[in-house]
């Protein structure tokens, strides 16, 4: 059970190739960090893993099957700015339902309070909103998560709380996880291994 | 300590919201906040999102949402900051560097944005000087924000906010999402301004940035300023920090205990 990137090539139209023959793998149940300075391609790599961008060449396989081009994506991306990832006019109940009927147990594990479900995104703090984005990504068919600077915008206590709660779920479900961050201390804390994005070029 | 540039006493901020129909409810943003920033000082304001630290900046700048009610006093250089006085001082003596680079106008070349508010006779000359100060190549002036890297946009924001006449600079979250060298660069710019006598209010949730650049760190939680700590007390297991919430914040860092609060 592995997410495998084989001979991946990618570049933005008109730009120099960002990745050439990149090889990368994450086993289910393990947490891999991706490091590198801003502009080095970390977020692009995350978007490729999740299927938000299509590689120019090479293959990405999820537990042996190619990354599906339509339908549910087994690799789910969690963004840095949750306020840009949800519909601002919906109540949170609808934001969750867009993905799946999130079990009460998951909401409890993430510390989502029942009263928050009737609010709109603007009435929640960033940390509260991010928990909804995480809940939404934890679809029963999700096999891997990509956390792209998931807690960079939050204070230390919110950051530690979100990570402890999410890592418990990831362990329980045996998910694989890719963590993109520029904060070495955080990666040292949460990852089993780390890869510098420059080595993927 | 030298003369305070900014002195805030008993600041309250609350919001009136419509709950259902015409019934309203009042939501408290900030309660009873006292704070002083001296000439040449960098004071960091640390707190969680939702703790009221951005409201503090908005209250000083007079840019709170229209349903906000405020109380208490804000005194700038010895006299009360009335709306009329604020109007005269904003952009001249009081300046603001916003949190997001999306505050730049996406349709206007960055050079023109730096010239806004400058005396037209010397604007272009000043623009060149500010570009040189923030290490921005001259040819960048004609480019639009989307053509610049995140680090360059930060420097453009500094160039739009810094004027010779500025005595108080409010910087709202200038560091998140930047890698270590870029953070060091931003903090270096703040230090430079303080050395010129500018009072700097650095609003941030980045403890490391706050501690490395400020001497005093004010900590906010749920609308209250709970404590002002010496920056050098943020060390070890935080045993020299006076307030339990400050200790919790410090210990929650991944390089410390990575504890989700409640270590007290």
C-alpha cells in the first residue's frame, strides 16, 4: 500500500521544467515531510500528488492503481488558507456535506463543536475553519493526505492541537501523509522521514 | 524609557450583530486593553487567531468594520487620536503594513503603488530611493503584483508603508509562510526602522519572530491582554514567563513540548 511517483515531469506553460524524472513514495501509515525554500516547487508537487495538476510525463499510482482523473480523489490536499478553500456563503454543515456525511466521531476527534455547524466561514477563526477542511478531507475513501503549510497561519497552541488530533486519526486509519512545511522543528516532530524538494527535480 | 509614541488605555471593541430579524446581540472583541509603545521600540503583540490582535491594529487605524463600537482612549504623541486627527496622520506619521500581499492593487504597477501619497514633485525620486532601500531592482517598478515573487511583494509592501515622516508603524503578521531567510529580512527592516526612532507594533502569532526582534512581548488571549513579558524570558521550558498562558504558548512550539495547551 504505497503512493508512488515514477519518472514525473512537470513545468508551468512557458516556464522551465520544475520536475524531471522525479521519484517519490509514501507508504500507507507513514508521514513524509517535503522541505525547501519558497518558490522551489513544494506546493506544485503537493498539487500533482493530489491530482489538482496533471503531470507532463510519468505516472502517479495509489496503492497500485493510477491516480484517477475523475471522481473521488484518494489523495486529499489540505491548504494553508482554509478561508480560500470553502464557499463563504454556505453554512459549515453544507461545507461538510459537500464531501460526505462526516461521522460525529470524526467531528469529536477534531474538536469541532456542534454550534459551529450553523455558522458561516466568516464567523469562525482560521483554526476552527481548518478543522472543517480536515474533516472534509477525511472521506472514507481517502488513502493519503497532503498537508500544505496546514498550520502556518496559526498560533502554537492551535498548531499543536490540530496536529495531535489529526495524527491520531491518520494512525488509526492507517493513512499515508505528506507534510509540506518550511518549519524544520514541525517536520522533525511529525514526520518519519523528510525529502528536500530539490532532490525531486 | 523614552516618551511613549502610542498609549492606549481601557480600549474596548465590540460588535453589534443581527441575530434573527431585528434582534441584535453584542459580541466582545477586546476588553479593557492598556498598552504603550515607546519611541524606537519594537513591541510584539502575540496571540491566537481570534484573540483580538488584528482588531487592536484596526482600532488604532480607525478601520474597524462599521458595526464595531469602541471605548477607551488612544493617545498618539501626547494627544488623543480623534477621527479628524487620525485622518491627517494616517500614511504620514502612522503607517500600516497589512498582513496579506493581496492588499496590493493587482491592476496597478508596483512602482505607481509606492508613489501613492507622496508629493508628486518628488514622488518618482522617493520611489527610486525606497526601491534601493528595499533592494528592489528599478525595472520591477513597471511590473504588476502577479509578476513578482512573494518575497519581493513583501518588500514592495514595506516600500509603500515607509515614509520619512512615520513615527508609528503597525505591521500585521508580516512573516508567515516565508522561509527563514525571508523572515530574517523582514525583521531586519523592522529593526532598522526602530533604530531610526520609529515605534513599531508587530502583530504576530510567530513566537520566534516576536522574541528575536522585540524587547517586550504583549500576549493576548480572547480579547484580553493577559501579560507583557520580557522577550528573553521565552527560553528553556518557559519557567521565567510570568503568565500561565504565555508558558502554554511557548511550550506548544514543536521544538519545545509541542503540547496542545494546558501544561499548567
